């Protein structure tokens, strides 16, 4: 595909709205839009300054399609690095399509998914990790996800990786130079300094890799399964947490026969709550299917809330969950605390030291539950300028780079020859370059930008 032609796409969501924005990018973007634009002040767009806005009409021959505002950005000082025009028209789907079809007839091509950002990357306006952060920013649905995407888009992660790569590249060039003088048996790279650098790079890479568990949670939310026997208040708890009547509540046991999911943001962290069918022996075919799905959702959950009534507390159910899911965090919660005596509560505390008491019906103890949920997330890293990784492609590249760095370090300790170490150094540089796009392939770019929305 050519990336030097002129492309057009709707930059705002499809459908009816107050306004819509149609974006055009390419070498002839200004003259193309000028050919269908009539300024109210008889301006010629090709003679206007960059970063200016102009009022006028879009016309198809003699037919006026709409009154619009046209924003003009001349390359390289634009989002894509090319000439860019943005037409702000009224948000009628008919008007949107009429203007886009007119531009297609004039010589534009319909942009593919993420092609505007791809061109920004190809024209050096941003590196690959920053381009990916654009998609993350658009998809962010919590404060924490937004903050991570903004930090990455502004180049925090890129700068860190680029600095490591440059330092490693300097030593790599000296190692490669030694290969040219292998017969003279000389060393240009100071082995002590090189060893210190490898230690420093390993430490930074490990820190970035460790941050992925938090970044992944923030990006995708924490799936929390609410499980327990029928009629212990699982649906009531979900409704209270969401502050809406999301799940059906009834005194009849087995009301919830399928999983009900929704999410909330607590202090900028997304939690995806899953209300499940009550676990019990039943002959009801539909309820049995719901219970089977309950165990499927438990498998997917990162955290299990085991909800029970104090009056009908059975430690065997909790022990069974702990036995069956040893690697999952289980938070035992005693509901309907308003029906318990102090003696009963003390008895439950003795059996389950980490139990949390609440009354979903009376909304008592909900703040304590939210605090408990937040304590399970290491959100301290969100404060300050700590770089957090949330992209699985970056995580994979960092793991591979660290593996190669450790090979180089082992080779240095074993006093291996320069040519053997040079192979591992090149591989480490390659994997670090994959992150920022210093090293890339068409397949990689196609895979990344195909996940973008059209118009971005």
C-alpha cells in the first residue's frame, strides 16, 4: 500500500451528532479540499497559513452540501507530518457520507484502520510505542488507564528504552570493532564498565517487566467473581457496588441463573464484577448450566469474593474454594451482619481471621470493601513518574531483551570471545528496537495498526 497518496476518513464516531469531523491527509490534501470549498470571504485555502480555521460551504458542482469549518495544518507541522485538512460539518450521516464520497471522487482513497497514526509514525512524528499509546488513550475508561497511556504517549517509556539502547549500542560498536582487529588481540570495550552497564540494563528491564502485572490490570480491569450459596445477597451486593439495579433480587433461591457482569472504577482502578449463580445441588437443568458457568467465571477471575450469611456459615465451602483455586486471592465476606450478635461475629472471626463484615441491604461496610479491593492492587506505583508497562507486545520484547542481556553477562563472566558476545548483543538491540519501532516489519505494523479505529 502506498503511503504517499491522499486519504480520507470520518474521525468522529459514526452516527448522528451535533458535528462530525472528516479528516484528509496527504500531499494534495489542501488543494483537494479547496476544490470543493467555498469560503464566505472568498479565501483560497492553498494560500492560507497553517493552523488556521476557515468558514465556508462544501459544494458539489452547484449543490451546497453543508456549511462547515475547515481546519488547515501544513506538513510537517501536523499530526501525520503531511498536509492535513479537517472538515467540521453537521453530524448528519447523510452529510458525512456525501462529503466523503465527493472527496473520493476527487481522488482521495478511503483510509485504512489507524492509517493516520501509521503515517505519523512513518514520518517520524512519534515512535511505535507512542503510536500504540494513542489507541490505549482512546480506549482508556479509567483515570489510571488514562494516566498510563498519556505517560507513554508523551514519550516516557520510549525515552527510557532509547537511552538503554543507545548505551548498549555504544559498547556494541566497540565490540564489533574488536572483531575487525581480532588478529591483533586488542580490546576497545572496557569489560568492567561493560559489566556495570549490563547490570544497570538488567535492573531497569526487570523493573519494567515487573510493572506489567499492574499495567495489565489497569488496562483491562480486575475481574472479580462474587460466589456463594443461593440467597446470600450476591446480586444485592453487585447492585450496591454499581449503584443501580443491575441484577434481579428475590427471596426465591436460584434467581440468578446466568452470570451478570458490569464494572466500576474505584480510585481510578477498574473492577469488573461478575455476579454468579448460587452454588448448590439442584435438579433444575437451567440452574445447573448457570452453576457450571459460575465455575468458568471463577477460572477467569483474578479475585474471588466468597459471600456467606453468618447464620448459615459453613467453613467447608471456603476451604473447598481455597483448595480448588490455590493461586487466586479469595476475600471472605460475611453478609447480613445486622442479623448477627456480637458473639456470633466473634465466632466467625476466630474461624476466618481475614473476614469482612457488611450488610449489602443496608449498604453498611461497602467503603471498607472498596478499601480492601484497592489494597489488593499495588497502586502506589501510579503516583510519581514511574513507568508502567501495559502492552503485552512490549512485555514480550522486554523479556526477550533481558534474556539476551543475561546471556551477554554470562559470556562476559566466562571471558567468551567478542564474536560470540556480539551475536547476543545484536539480539538484545533488536528486541529493544522492536518496542520503539527502530526495528520493524510490515507484518508487525499491519498487526498493530489494524486494531486502531478508522480515522485515527
